[in-house]
């Protein structure tokens, strides 16, 4: 009697488990060579628009590199990276010693040319100087005048002033540094008043599908808030380093977004150009990763074949397939869990 009770004690939990709210479901794997019943769906190509996923950076349309017209020694850089600036504000200046000496030299040359020309006028009137000498003196005065204007202009360009309200993006030099004419000193933008754009990188195939005015949604890396926009420009040449192209997306509004020039982001672009492909049930797609996955198809209705496909838009009920199903007539939509490449199949209901 004691032995019977101990056996009942151990068997009782198993009985309760099998009879409880979660009954045990037995599954069996088909034996090798066994015909597996499946459901089939005819594959018919259709036209649809597949969204394009891309990454890129934010920028403004008015980023500007500022430099001195003449070379010299940098006397002072008055701003730092990230500083807000106002139009007309002095941002950097050169040491004026050499430049002012050039202005003084040009002024002296102009004064001499003016005296020579006045003397030539008197001599010409007295028939002492020839017409050629008179005209040469006038030409020399004109040259000296233009050289003085050039020297004064170079003096005015010895300071860099902000061309617009905005921010300093990058500072390239420091005080005391010798720079040549045209050397970049500062990079600024007009972020305080200008329109932000998103420059997205796309492949050549994606580039060919996109058109101006195509709608897009852009997601900054700084937060979950997105911005609506549209494609306003496409590159006409590939990047020589990466072989990719870019498209520029103008944002409708940046309210609530924290943006900085060069910030990384992602975009979903909806092209108006349609592509040929297939829409299949979500459950028939296997091992999806990135823009690819696998499905089981059949060409003769008797043998299953596992093929790799390129995936487009994925929704809760359907998946867009862009390529990979060109040579097959039927898709296996159920029974895939028991299939392997080359399995023998039979359509249910036959």
C-alpha cells in the first residue's frame, strides 16, 4: 500500500500537467522521402512602389568657407567653433604691417605719377613735350591710380566679416599662423535663418527610381522625432571613392528637432516610380535579414525549392518581393516549417 501511494505521488503532477490549461501538443517531423502536404499560391508579378531606406547627414544650403584675399600672418581669430555670429561681425584679421606698407607705397607712386602728368601737360602746351610723352604720362597716372585702388581693397579684405547670421562650424587656423591667399580660415552657415536639408546616400539602382518631389520621412540620430520632406536635387555623378550617389531632401519643418551640420540620420523615401515584383503572405518569408530572405517555391507542383529573394516593403500581412521569383509559378505559403530544399510536396485537397 505504501508503494502504491508513492507511485501515485509522482504520477499525479504529470497527470495534472497533461490535463491542465496548456495541453501538450505533439508534433512530428516528416520522415525522409515522405510527401508533405502544402498550400500553394500562384505567383503573378504586379507593379508597386517600394520605399527606399537610406542614411545620410544634415546640412544647410548656405555653408560657406571664408578666407583672406591676400596672404599674411593671422593677427587674431575672434570666434570659436559653435559660436553664434551676426552679419557684418569681424571674425578674423591679419597683421596689417605689410599691407599698410603696400598702401603707402602705392600712394607715393600715385602722387609722383600725378606730378609727372601735370608737368607733361604744361610742357605739351608749350610745345616742349611731344603728344606721345603727354599720353604716356596720362597712362602712367591711370596705372598708379588702379594700383592704389587695389592696395586699398586688399587692406579692406584684411578682415573677415560674417556674411550672414548663423554659426561657426569650423575654425582652421590660429593667431600667428602664416596663411596664403585663399586659405580656408573659417566655415560658417546660416543655420539660424536658413532651410535645413538632408543629403541621403543611395545606390545607382535606387537613384534611378527616385524623382524630384518624391516624398520622404527623415529621422535624426538625436531623437525619435521625424520630419517630412521631399527630394529637391539629385547628384549627376557617382562619388569616386564609394561609387554611390546622393539625393537632397528639403525638410518641411525642423520645429522640435535638434540639428547640427553633419549630424547623421536616416530617411525613408517613397519613389513615384513603380517596379515589377510580387506580393506574398508574410508567413511565407523565412530567415529575413536586411533586404533579403528565403521562400519555398515549386515549378512542377511536386518538388519544393528554397530560393533567396530580395525584399522590399514589409507590412503585417504582406511582403513585397523585388526579385528572385522570376522563374517560378507557385509559392508555398504553408507547410514551410517541415520543408527542405528538394522535399516532395503535394497540394492540400488533391
